C-alpha cells in the first residue's frame, strides 16, 4: 500500500463501510454485491486483455463472447433478480458496453409488453433458447427524437396477408440500433403503417433480418455496422435498409393496435402506458450519471493524493496535488455532485416503483409529474456528469489522457446519455412545458400539488426590491438554501412565461412565441432540476443516523448547494434572493468547506466501493501503487510487441538514401 | 448541392471571399494557400484510407509514411516558408498528428538554439540527411510542470570524459515524448547534472537511443510506446528508462552552460531567453484553439441547416434545426468565439514577432508581459475551445458521436492542449502572479504601462454602490463593453489581493496565503484574459474596411461580449458594474443578435475556408449532401468486410445447442 494513501485512510473521520451500506441500500446488499464480485473475479473465463489493446473487430469479438458467457453463467448461478443481474453485468463489462445490450434493454421488454398471447407463445421459446437475438430499430439516419418524422413504411397487402416494409429514402435507413450491424437476426422495426391506402401512424413489427442458421442477411435486407464511433467500439450499432421485405401479418406487435386479415385497422385503447418505459430508462440514466461520475471521482481523488507535484512552500518536498486549493475546488464539488446524483437516482427508482404500483391500480395522476421530472433530471444529471468527468480527467495531468487511467473510456461510454433516450435540450423543453402548464394553472386559480406546488405561492414569485428579502437566508442551513433554490426556480419559470407573453403580444403565434422563449424555458427547467437535487440531498440527510456520516454528508450537501449558488450568482442577485455581501460570504464558506472535506476525500471515494478489477484504472488503484503499474501496463502496449516497427524499414531508412 | 445549404449561401449579406482574405491575412495568402491545397489534394501519394478504419499499428504506419513523404515533397516543391510548411502539413495531416511532430517542434529548434558551433557542425549534417530522427524527453512519469522535480541524472565521469545517465526510480522514467516510443533514434534528455559530487540543476543532453542502422534499442536503453491514449493514436508517445547509459561529454548542449573536460562547470550567462520558445509555442496554441473551434463550428452549422427535425409550427414540414433558438444559442456564441480567438491568435503572432525583434536588439522590457499574456491566453482559449468543441459535437444529435462527423477526432486531437506546454491552472496562476505583482507596484506608487495599465486607475478599482456607475454603460457599444470587462478584471485582481492580505493577517505564510487564495487568483486571470479577448476583437473591427463585413463582425463581437456578461452576470452585478435591468436587457439583446446572425451563419463558417478534403467530415461537407455520403462511409467500416462476423460461429450459434 502506498504510504500516502494509507495515511489518508487513517485520517478519515467516519466508518467507510457504513457509508457503503447507505449507498448500496443495506448491509445485506453490500454483502451480496461482494459475493457476486467474487464470482466474477474468480471466474477464469472473464480474465481478459485490456480492450484498449485490441482492434475494433477483436473488441467486438470479446464483447460477443462475454454476452454469450453471461447468458450461461447467470442461469448456472441462478441469478435472476434484476438488480443482481445489473451488478453481475457491470462487473463483467467494466467500462464497456454489452454487445447484446439492446436485446435485453429493448427487444425483450417490447416483446413481453406488446405481443398478444398468441405471439408470446411463438416468440418466447425462440428467445429462451437463444435462437432469436434481437434489436430495436427506431431511429433513422435522418430522424431521431421526433417520431412522427420517421419514414420507414409497412404497407399491408391483404392478398398475401403480409406487410411490405420499405426504406423509401436514404434518410429513412434505420441507423444506430445497437447489435443491429452484425449480432442480431431479428429486429423490431418501427414503421408508418399503411393499410387500404390509409396511414395509421407508427407501429412496431418483428422483422427477421438474418438467416437463422447461416446468419447471412435475408433477401431485401441491407444490413451492416455504421462504422467507428466516439467509444462504443465493442458494439455493432447498425444500419438497416429494407427493400420490399415481406413479413407475415402476425409479425406486427398486436397487443394494443391490430390489423385484421382483411386489412382493417383496430386502434389501441390507450397510448399513455408507453410513457412508463421511457420514464424507467430515464430514471436509470440518472443512476448512471452518479455511477460514472463516482468512478471518475474515485480515480482522480486517489491519484491526487499519490501524485506529488510542484511546490507550495519553497524548499519543502513536493506536496500532494490534492493540497492545492485549485485542485480541491475542481474536485470536491464534483464529489458532492456524485453523491447528490446517487441519492437522486435512489429517489427516482423508489418513486418509479411507487407510481408504477399506483398505475397498476389504475391511478395515473402522478404520471405526468414523474414524466416531466425524469426528462429534466435525465438532462440535468447527464450534462452535469458529462462535463464533470472531463474535469476529473484533465485534473490528472498528462496521465488522464492515457487509456490506463480508464477516464477516456468512462467518458466515451457515458457521453451518449446526453443524446440518447431523448436529446437533452428537448428533454429540458419537455419539463418546461410541464412547468409552464402548471404555472398557467396557478394563474387560472388552481392549487397545485406535488413538486411544482412552489408555483402556488404567488407572493414569492413577485419580484421584490433587492434589499427586501435576503436577510432571512441562512447560508449554513440547507433547508434555507433549498428554499432560495426553489424561489429561483419559481422566478425563472415566471420569467419564461413573461417572455412568451411578450412574444404573443407582438403578434407571434403560440409556436413562435415558444421557440423565441426557449432559452428562458431551458433555464427555468435547469433551475427547477437544480432545486430538486438540492432538496433531495437535503431530505436524504434526515435518513442518516450515524453522526459521523451525517456530518460529512452535510458538509458535502452544503458544498453542493453553495457551489451552485456561486456558479449561478447572477440569478440569485438578479432575483434579489441574495445580496452582494452574501455572495462574497458564499465564496469564503466554500473555501472553508473544501478544507473541511480534505481529510475525508479518499474515504468518501472509497465508500463508492469500486473494486480495482471493475474500475480498471491504473491511476485509481486502491493501493495507490500507480507508477510501477503504469510502466507494466505500457509495456503490454501492442506497439511494443516488436522492438522495431516495420515502418522504420519501409519509410525511415529509405529516406536517408534518397537525400 | 443540397438546396437548403444553397439557399443559405444566397441569403448571406457579405462577400465570403473577402472575409477569407481578412482571416488569411491578405488575398495573396489565400491564393497561395489554395495553390498548396491543389498540390496536396492532387497528389496520389496522399490518397488514404480513413484512419478511423485502421488499427493503431496501421495508423502509426500511415503517419510515419506521411512524415517521410512530406520531408521529400516539401524539398521537391521548394516550400520553405514556415507558414507555408504549416499549411502544407495541416492539409496532409487533416485531423491527426504528425508522427515526427516533436522532431520538428522541439528537437530541431533545440539543436539549433543550444548547440555550440562545434556541435552544430556535427549534428546539422546528420539531421539534414535524416540519419538522425529525434525527440525531446523532458516530462517524467512522476514529474511534469515543476521542472526542478525531475529525477533523471547525468553524472560526469572525468576518467572517460563521459556523462552517465540514469533513471534512478520508476517515477523518473521519461514519459509522453512524441516519437520516442518507436520512431526516434536520438533524444534530447533533460537531466539533473552532477559533477564532482555537486548538483548543477537541469541540463539537456543528446542521447542516442537506437542503433543507427538496425534501429534496435542501444545497451542500457529501455524504450517503448506508452500505450493507447485518448486520441493521438498515430503518435508513438514513448517511455525511456536509462540504465547507466554513457554518452560523450560533447553530447551535453553547451552553447550556454558547459562542463569542461576536467569536470568543472561553467554557468550560463542568462536563462531569460529560454522564455522565448515557450511564449512562441503558447501563442501557436491560441491559434490552434481558433482553428479547432472553427472546424467544429463549420461542421455543426452546415449540418444544422441540412438537418430537419421535429416541429416548431404544427403541420408544417420539419424545420432546419438551426431555426431553433436553443440551437442558435448553443452555436452562435461559439462561432463568435472562434472569430475572437482567430483575431487573438493573429495579434499574439504579430506581438511575438515584434517583441522578438526588440529582444534581438537587447530590449527585454516587454517579455514578462508577453509571457504572462501567452500563459493566460493559452489557458483561457484552450479551456474555452475544449468545452465548445464538445458542445458542437453534441449539437449534431446522434451523428456527432460517429467518427464520420470528424468531431470525435477534432476533440481528442485538441484536448491535450489544456495540459501540455503548461497545465492550464498553473498557467492561470502564472498570469495571476504577474497581475498581483503589477497590482502591488501600483499600490507602491508606480505607474504601469502595457495591458495591465488598467490597474493604475485607482478610482475605478474602488467598490461603488450598485446604483452609482452603471448608467454610463452602453450595451450596444463594444468599447463601452470592453470598459466594463476591464473594470471587472481590475476588481477581481483587487479581490484576490485582498484575500491574500486577509490570509496574511491571520498569520499564514506568503505561500499558504497564495494557495488559500488561488481560486480567486484563477478567477482574476480569467477575467483579465476575457477582457483582452473582448478588447482585441473590438480593436480588430477598426481594421475592417468592408461595410458588410464590418457589420456582421460587429454583431459577432457584440454577441461574444454580451454572452460573456450573461454567463458571468454575477461578477458584473456584484461589482456594481451593471444593474438588474441591464442584465435583463442583455438577454433580450442576445436573442436579437442570434436572429440577426442566422442568415449569415453558413457564410461565416464558409469564410473559414476549410476544404472538404481537410475537414474530413461527412456532416460538414460543403455541398451539404450528408446522408448519401454517411451511408457510403458506413459501408466501408471494417466490420462490414464480411457479412457474417466470426463471433457468430464462435459464440452465438453454440449458445443455442447448449440450452
């Protein structure tokens, strides 16, 4: 063990293990997690070369192998609980993705939720025996978030009782679906349904794309890999061009809508329930934001106590870089963010389960709020974690650029969350739509409940003179800070509403008024989400009994809230929520909190409890023995397989003769 | 030509070609640039596969080939002007690096500037005949910015008149030098010089590392590639471990310091001049910030007029995504930033040349200011461009994640500028040191000249009541805005100075006071740099004669300045430089400016004049024919070389049988 990191651990003021239990949910869950870790890490089948040393084709090959192995082993070990499967997979996959990810995340759930009983009877055995490997082809080359814009067509032919699927344009080619390029032999294809010359909108169809035994593409199917990406090298995101592909009528997913043999169309009873899946996945992404940021923080904070550099006091040995105030100021607010998002993720998961329970009882009242919340928080947390991971990487000096740090992998694996499952700006605007609707309800005299109830409190939304209110804010009190965040959100919602109003008054249409106010709308959503995060972090403190942990968590929460105020001080000053002396005081307090957190920094990342074998970071090793392992890693680089690279003989040596 | 992009070009209000001349420096330079473009693009030797489709070893191979070819062709074509060489290379290299980059950037210049005449006589012929390919090995695994911390030793042995070089620890292994791993046969090694048991600090030595004809590592040399990185795949950044490596006394670079045959050490006359190279390289990096951001803006803005998505008005066709206010708000300030940095880069280059002229006349007075300015602006522009490039990438929706967009390459190629040639936070603190020194000089009654002369104006630095000053600011007047940026900088320098003072008053040492104020110091440097950028952009407008171009450049400059105020509104409010109604007005003005710039957006990126063959972006094509080319590119993906990947037979098919 590196003596610096050992010393750090001795200085911690709280019991790391107990904090891990809080993060995992219970001591029992931590125990079970470690049991699964032992299974995976002792399994010789999962010993593997660092994927960074492999070619794209080898990476893909390794990923398919792991996907296949996991299927067998999960059955073998009898791991069936969804949370445990998630843990198992994250340990096998480390900082990379699953080749068959979309098969599990989208293909299977869609089959289960949208097949009628007869279809289930056909498809489930094929799935369970792994005859069918599937993907979910929705996005097209030219069409993403706006589903009505999708161009793929499925035209019913009553003569043969088949659908004829086509990609009528280049931009209609299905694009991006994971596992579509090489892995899957079936795809659920989203297409515009036509029957008897009428359009019936978007529906889902099961399309066989590769031959079941040869795996060759079927007639009319042009399928392949979309090429190298920023990360995701092990996944064959694919394209699919459909040229008069005929599938039987029974391959339309018919639980809700139907096409009868004669071609007559039967509408679905309700469309609201499809909401649920999106909400669920977006809630999961909030958890991923926390996870990825927690990994990045673990690496950079451990490395920052091992790394000595430069000097603070002349003549003294080089200090640990975590002793620089600038380094603390970069990292501790991000550490606080990781904890905040962790708790937000827990809340989202619990809320989702509660509301899904209500829905199954027929009570849909909370669904719109949950939908708005999951959209906004997905955007808020992914944007925030995305830039935070890069700050962590760049706070490791040069070695943060080396793949040995794992930080490049963590970043490229994470960054697509800002775009997939709903582009972030679009998500923010969806939340804004809910906020504005709520605001208008208040204006119309309605009393709101739930998270937006702060919009009720009319008197607070009114602008006040700068000097009138701030005296009541206590900068050391989290509830008081949550309150100013709430007021900021309310004021920014009002500001966005006024912008729309002004646009309407200058004779703009509703739609143009909305577009011309969208900067303000995004800002309002952002403030709303920021408030929710501060509030949930504050609420979480109430659940923590252990005094030492409560104390350090309070410090983190305070730092999170004050740092957010400092970064958005214009908003708080502008709204008259805080005055200039208070803003100056915030800066002073932040410095105090940084110094207060310094002794617990390593313990706080240790509590995330990432085993070295999963983190796969030389810089983030638990034992702090960075440098010897960095050298050992580098020597394994493929370019070192020969002492002299062939390019010397091909290009460099001949160059001498010629000149 | 895509009709949407054609329409955009027709709507432009200015002559694109004339703006290109301004950016290039003159019509003649544009002409010559295009001549060189024709040379490169018509050269069949430079037809190549997209490096994204290659393995690391193939990428490196291709890069060495291009390095070797460029050496021959530049001679052949008689291109010797440094600017023209830079243009030529950037066209050949596109979004990637040069394998022999450090040979040209550091090895050659160091040989030229630090060899004595006898040494020059030996080495120049070896260099000119390409016998010697070199690199510059300074950074060690455990030591970067702080040069005194370097551990490599060079101990003089008078018995044999040799230096014995050693890497005494793991952390002393030379690390990161480009071209060190496989390409170079010599390295300039920075090592702590010992002679007669005395340490004489860091000196440079020419160390042969590979055999001149076999290219095998020499005895005592452990050399290799440091492994895969975030980008730079074509460069063999290397490690070098020295085990009692003996080199002749004459291999110490002896123009300034010397070791006599008997081991006596002769000190250098001055160390100040080494400043020059750093300043030069940092000035170049400012230009790279502009270049990389300009590329990213070109891609995303062209794509944003070709891409249609979602709806603003119900029932109408999907609008171009550049018609969304949120998209304009993301991109136009970045476009303004690219222009701003372009002009700052031009200014830095001119200033560098002027001051170098002064220095050659023995006048060093302006060097400290230039040094401080280049450090701060290097950090300011690279940080800013770094996050901006990612915003551009993520504003392309999903396709921004595809390597076909070129945006992943542009980002990973650019991001190390935040760390190399001086880590950005360290750079900001160096600038802060200069600012604080200047501030203290003013306090001591001195009158400052140059860029920091604003610190002279005592009365302005005093805090004033919020309502006292702002009435004089004209939000439509750039000089007036430059003035508030200047005042903001002055106030933040004062705030940092006060923080140090307070720390000292609570009995902290100078060094601890500095460290405990470093957040404020970085903030002051940032504000100082921001002021310089606004000022230089404003100054540049005075040089532009063409009315139409002047008008659009003014709009951009205004957007740059107002956007900076909006993002830092807390600073301006806190300092009482602007009041709340003015801040609200800033938001309104920004929206107007976005709308004003919209028709010229494509023309403004066209003026950067990147040929498709250099930009290498399917999304950023000049003709806007994105989708057909995206499909064509994807089909060339290596995973598509076979219809069925071997992993199907190895893992997926067997899986069925087993279950």
